[in-house]
C-alpha cells in the first residue's frame, strides 16, 4: 500500500513539472533522464546526471563577447576594501541580510585560502597567503554544471558567457546548488523581502523558495556600465572586468602580464574568474 502511495506521489510530481515545462524549450525526455537518475541515485550523484545530458547542452558558442573578471587579491589591504565591494553588489541587487549564517544569502563574499583553493594547499605556502581572505563569487564557467542539471532551464548560459537566472522559472529543486562545485548559490529558505535594508526599484526582488547568485551585473552591462563591485573598487583596481575575446581589453592585458590561477581547474568547468598570484616576471 505504501509503495502504491509512493508511486502516486511521484506521478503527481512529474505531472506538475510537465505543466511547468509546457511552454518551455526543455523536452520531456531530457527531464525524465535527469529526474529518473536523481531519484535512483540521489542528489549526490551529480556526475551520473552529467553522463545522461545531451552533448549539445555541454557545448559552448564562441562568438561575440566573453565576459570575465580578474581579482588582484593583493589590492585588498583593509577590511573596508572587501566591504565596499560586497556592499555595492548586495545593495544594487536587493540581497537580503537575515543576520545569521544559517539563512545567509550572498552574491560576493570573502573566504580563506584553504577553502578557496583546497586542491592547492601546501605546507610551504607563506603564512600571509594562507591567512589572506579571497573574494569569491559565481565563476560564470565556460562549462557550467549548474546549467546541465536545471530541469526548468531557470539557470542558463548566455552567448556572452554569463550564467544567468530566470527567477520565475526556478522551482526550488536546488539541483544547481548540488551541482555547483564552488558553493556560489544561495537559497531563500525565508521570504527575503522584509530583510532588504534599502530596496533598489530597478532590480527585482526574489521570493521564498528561489535560488540566487551573482549575475556579473548583466543589467548594468546592458547600459554600458561596469559591474557594481568593480565600480566600487575602481580606485585601487582590485577587480578588473572585461571581454576575453577582445585582445585590447584591460582584462586580457592583465592576464597576459600576470600569472593567474582559477578555482578547481581539474574539474574542467573553466571558470571566468581569475586570481592574480604574481607578475609574470616574478614566475
């Protein structure tokens, strides 16, 4: 009897999701592959989900712009240097402040070296480097695993490399959070609107049950502006942003003259955020 009830619940859930997807491009067969393998294996089996994803979904289009960011961590010398970048981002995008780490929603934040680059831990790395907080955010990967597993295409990759979100399509399944190897996504377990200090009417607020993350300030880029965090750090140029496909862009010149690393490169996601660890003449 319990087994029949379980089957009925599964059928109701699948029917509900099909209704959600009715006017979307996602075809039902692809969803069933994702849903079926997730039900059998659990959310921890993300590599299994990838194996069932169509190859075309993993390909990347190489035309137009390819936005990227460079973080010059040595330019962050004081607590205020970090704070002004974080505050600029969170205020522009109506990021709530719940006042506790359990419900915390974050788009850009600081994290210790050992957590930022766990695969590069070494006994002989300088104490200064080990204790230095690193600015982290969504990496807007060239091969984003979050996009592959989203059943409603609420998370999608734009032609310019930005991994964007359609909040209205998000059903709160959190597959994207499980797939992201960088912990770059936050979930609204509570209604975030009462916890926004000062609402920005030019950017939408989110609802309870919705995932959110950094969007590289796509709304500002469309107006010819730099991301809010980059604008806030313009005095010391701790953050550099630009088009990787433009050989004359500042971001390309910085990458050519400095030695940089990216987070978890062994995963093949090809992050769009780089960290300067030294000038090339020092390497």
